[in-house]
C-alpha cells in the first residue's frame, strides 16, 4: 500500500465556499435537463432517426454514471478541489463541442463529455465535510445534495425560453459559460482539502465498474426501442450481472479498492443507497409527467394547452422549493437526526403524488404539486449525504458519496424507462402520433408513490443514531474539531495526543488507523494541542500510524476491546506507544 498525505495547512473555509460549491452542483445538474425542451425535435435537428437521436440523452446518462464513483475516489486520493475543477473543465469542453455541431456522432461525443461533470456533486459534499465546522455542515451538504434537483428544475424554463426564441445551439453556449464561471469561482474561493485517502487508484476496478454500469444502464435506457424481451436487452442484462459479480470479487481482494464493498455493505450505508434509488425514481416522475400534461392541447380534453416556457415555469417551483428546504432540513436534522428527516421527506413525497392524482385540471394545480414534491424531495435528498458521511471514514467521503449519487442516477434511469414504457403503452394514436393519456399520467404517479413506499420501508430499518439528538448540535470551529466531534459521537474508538521528544503536543500530525488486513480503517489530523480521535469499525487489533513534518513516523499496535481507549503517540519513539484504557 502506498501512503499519500499533504503538509498543506488547512485554510478556514470562507463564507462564499458553500454558495460556490452549490452553484457548481446546479450547473452540473443543468446538463441533465438542458435538452428536455427540444427532445421531440432532435431527430429533425440532427437529421437522423428518433432511435438514434435518443443517444444524445443516453450518452450523458452513461458517462455521468461511470464518472461519479471514479471522480469521487480520485478526489479522495489526489484532492477533491482538483478533481472538481477537472470535472467542470471536461463539461465545458463537451458543451463547446456540442455547440459547434449538428452532426449526430460529434453531438454524442460532446454530450458524453458533459456527463463527466456529475462527479462534481459528491466532490463538493466531500469538500464541505473536510472544511466546514459542524454547525454549518448540515445545511451546506443539504444544499449541495439538492442542487441536482434545483439545477434541473430551474433549467427547464430557461432552456425552454432559449429554445423557443433562439438557435438551439445557444443552450450549449450558455452551459459552457456557466461552467467557466463555476471554474473561476472555485479557483478563487474554494481551498483544497488536506484530507487524503491511503493507497493508489484502482484502474482495473474502475474499468470493471464502468463496463458493468454501461451493460446495466444501456438496456434500461434503450429497452423500449429494442424490446424488453429482445435478445439484445436480456443479453446485456445478463452480461451486466456477470461483470458486476466478477468486479465485486476483485474489489474484495485488492488492498485499495475503488469502492470499499465492506463499508458499502454496512447496514446504514446499504439501506441509504437502496433508499436513494427509490427517491431518484420518485423525483424523475414529476419531471416527465407535468411538462407533457401542461403542453398537451386542450382539444384532448385533459391537456392544459400551455407553451413550452409556461410549462417550464410551472415546474420550476420544484427546484426552488428544494433549494429553500436546505436550511429547514438543517434545523430538523439537528433536532431529530437525518433518518427522521429522510422519513419525513418521503412521507411528504407520498402526499404530493397522492394529492397530485386529483390536481391535474389546471396549471395552478400543477404548481401546488411541484411545491409539495419539491419540499419532500428536498428533505429526502438533503438527508442522504448526512447518513453516508456519518457512516464512513473521512478519507472515503468522496467515493462513498459518489456511489450514493450513482444510486440516485440509477433511480432516475429506471424511472425514465418505466414511465416512458407506461406512457407509450397507454397512449392514444391520433393521426399517427402517440398522445399520452390521463390514465397514463395517473399510473405514473401511482408508480412514484409505490417507489416512495418501498423507500420508506427501507428507511425505517436504518439504525438509530449512536447518541441522543441534542448532542448533534455540538459546535466545531475547525476541521480538526469536527473530526474530534465525529469520533465522540460513537461509543468506541481510540483517542489521545501526538507528542514530540520533549512531551510537547504536535499539531497537524496525520494519524491513520490500519486494520489487521493492512487496510486503512480511518484517518484524522491532530489539533493544535496534539489531540486526535478515531472511531473503529469493530473490536480487534489495529495499528496507529502517525507522521508529521519534521518528525519521524511512528507505527504503534493497539487492541480495541470495546469502549474508548487512550493512546498517546510519541513521535520520538520508534516502538510501541503506551495504551491506557
């Protein structure tokens, strides 16, 4: 195993860091809905068949799914800010490629590059965890997590306005401009995190996961065109199962895997990721149904006859409500915990879809539905990173949140495929054109409600917080204090001080916890008084490794048998450190 660290001093995050990172997340989310207003016109605009034009959307989805966990791991290893800027730069390049072409293949290449920006969301969450004090972390992560929906909701009316009154290539020029602005703000405002994971990048693991995801998501997105029972669809699903199983076996054997499956299999992480899929399913249904209902002509008897721009404005409250929910989530989570807010959010989503079944007769009714669903989805999305961050070591934040973001993307992909199939199978043929029906819209809402019900069941089985809710409001003034407080929230772990030859405290020493397999189980940085604290995943034998600039490294064995153990690390000694229970 290789050890990577940084001696860069921790810079206190300024007040502009959170809005800048959230803005970057919103810009990334814009890529997902950028072409929604011109979807039906893409075959004509690109001079190709409808089945080929769908690759313009599918390519962005696939590249985003592949990039999200990979960029998260690269951020943990080499710097989250660095990878954030790289993700946004690739997105800008892709937007410019798409802006300069009307050829299908070149457009697909550009859209594929744009999808790589999805990794910016987990990277932003990781940066927030590493830099922000505890009292600001909850609302900040909530806003970053919700930026997926905020960007998607706000992009619809803006994109519709551009598409309706200008050349559609202007959509990509606008996206590139937003990306350049996000990069400039990140360079000026966001400091690099000093936290680094141990090990090296798992290239075979990245290739295996990428292949498995493409094999799995490709038939989901193209199944309606190919036929769900066709040999191509079933063959790709079977190949995905084989590749992902082999990938999982490989990941369990390598010392520094792309995804730590043992951590992922923990109850709190596994159930949170599964619930994320259900939230992703429910989020995308409203984005598919309401714009179509609003734009269908009144001659159908149920269409609301609105323009593309008005339809976008009616759905925009979905994203706005999600954005304003972030500070509300922070207060609720501090009092009741993220599990309770996740459950509350999904209950509100269920109410929104249930009430929405009877609110489809006027444009103002769809606004009410959007507001209620935005509040519920905002609470649910805001809870997910807090649950993940509380269950994994700080050095794995990027990769773990990348996987969680991937789960949400899988949910939206499944939602798109299922709802598309439902609307197609329930549509009426009018002059050779398939027109969605009110029955299809209501079945779609019922599917979303069922997905939320499954998510609720999963959320109820999440473990309870380790400490009473009132202790969640502890304040931290720096990254080091936040690390100590996270360790104090569990009932087991090592804590102590890092000292030099004269017994003086050593500040900013990197302390790494290594398990009996030689794998990193945690990492932190000592405070100004030399204090450190590390939680342990299970009882057993560990090695505590400490290193600091100007001091020799120390490796000390220690056994954890429950409770808290005090271990002082003397960097002047090459041998064992004293363990005081």
